[in-house]
C-alpha cells in the first residue's frame, strides 16, 4: 500500500531560482514515484519523477550523496539519467531523478514477472549499445575522465523503447590525468563486477569499468547472474564458467540465454561473445577502449534478423567472426597477447574484427558497496574532487566558446 509522506522543498541545480514543491508517496521504503510541480514564474509543469532515499547508516552516506549531486549537475548526456533536484532535511538525503518507466535492466534479466516477456536479442544489443554510449561519454568526453565504478544491471535504467541510461553516480571517481596511469582508492563496487586488478591492488583505471561492463554484457547474452549459488559449483561464477567456453565455438549456442529460445542470429552471438571476451581480459591493458566497444555494439544493435527463426540460419554477409575468435583463442590460451585485443569496426562492409576472474568482494555484511563512515573527511574529499572536475569543465567550456 502506498502512503503519503511529508512535503519537501527541493533545491534544483539546473533551475537555481526555481521553487519546487514535491509530495512523496513511499513504496517499500526506497524508491518513490511522484509528481513534481515546477514553479517557473507563472508556468506550472507536472512531471513524473523517481526519488531515491539514501541510507546514511553505513554505505556511502554523505559522500555518496555529494558526489552524485555534483557529478550529475555537471554531466549531461542522453545515456545518463537526469537529476532534477535533491533534498537535505535533517538526516534525510533524497535525490530526484527523471522517471524511467521500464525500470532497470535487473528487472528484465533476473526479476521477470510470470506474465512478462523476456528481452529479445535485438533489444539486448540496443541496451548494451546505449549503456556503452553513456560510458564512452564519461571516459572520453568528460575532462578529467570519470570512472563510473559501479556498472551493474540495477544501475542501468530503461525508458520508452528500452532506451538505456546509467544511474547512481555515488561511487564515481575522477580518472587519472597527465602522466598518471591510475587512481589508488579504497576498493568499492558490487560483488561479481569488480575488475581483478582493482580488487587486488586498489588501482583504478577506466579499464576497470571495461571489465565491469563486460560482466554486464555477458549477463545480457547468457541471462545468468555473475554469482549464482543455485547453480552447480562449476557454473556459479559466470566469468570463470565462460572463459573455457570462449575457446570452443561449438559451445557458443549453449551460452545464450535459454529464454531466447534460440531466436538470435548465430553470427551475432559469436560477435557479441567476442566483445564480451575482450572486455573480460584479465590484464587491464589488453581490454579495448570504450569507444571501440561502443562502435561494435552500435553495429550489432543496428542489424536486423528474423526473431522467429533460430540459429540454424547463418548470416552470409561478411567474414565469420566465429572463425576469427576461434583462431585468436587458439593462438594463446592466456589471452595475454596485445595483438589479440586489437579491434576495428567496419560497419559499412558488415565486418567486425574483434580482439578477444572472477574476484571476491571485500565489502562488509552484504553484497553491494563498501562501508565507510560518513564524516567530514569524506565530505571534503567529495567536494574537492567535484571542484577539480568542475573547474576543468568550466575551462573547457570557456575555451570552446572562444573558438
């Protein structure tokens, strides 16, 4: 049962002189959908929004709240969720987002209602391409680059037409600049998605995001969770289960989500698995940059296929990606050769030539984000990070206007 809670005034970052009054309906205590009244002079606009209430007792607390508000105020892209405003009232920390009517990717992959249709192949590729486009913006267009650090299905929200947007920037971190190759930080993230080098050393790079994205993409292909204790022991760890299968193209079809019922292009499956294998390489330097991943996924999402046909029909156009992948895997089973990871995309000629460990999680009490005490030091760090980023962004904007 939904219940009406108290009203709050929201300070909007994008509309600095706008008063916003909001009435909340609480639904299971966490995510709230409501209607927002924007007061702009004499103009009144009703808009459905989503409200996230942060738990200050142990996860990221004030620092997560500050980072998310400041980052989303400065970052704007069609594949990043829009932050409309925030609320600070005593111990309350609320974030007001645009409402994404189709929920999260997690809902469609792992929490399907009995009467709900599973995602078809083309929709899965479209979602992956959209998420990669958002990540490309963070890595290549933001200055300094932003490391997302928490890529997982529950943070990929879906709008009309399954348009995907990244959400939840509480763990985002400014990437290395200048001669620096990495950022050293406390290990945080979600169990099953953390890159091995980041987990072992705390050294974070944009390639750490590539690994996490690879896990999510493998979930989209297989329909499996990154860790599933309900499966046989040898299949509980998704990445460890997939690694030997990447080397045997005869087993590729077995890796596809059973809910697809064989309705996927065989060649498209091979190409998708090649991209996932590239992203999941154990050495960070061998993973492809996000721009190449995004280009490959955009190509796959643009392809048409007969969803009523099965894998028996092979796409005749272009070279066999399965052969490329198979030859590549046979060259070096360690996947360590730099040559193996080079990828070029030739969408005009219908050609994709690809480059092709699961870790433990060091958080406390439950899977999810690490635990830090919300204190003044965290607040200062968050503000310092955001101020550096904001100043760099302002300089870039000023320079672009001069030209």
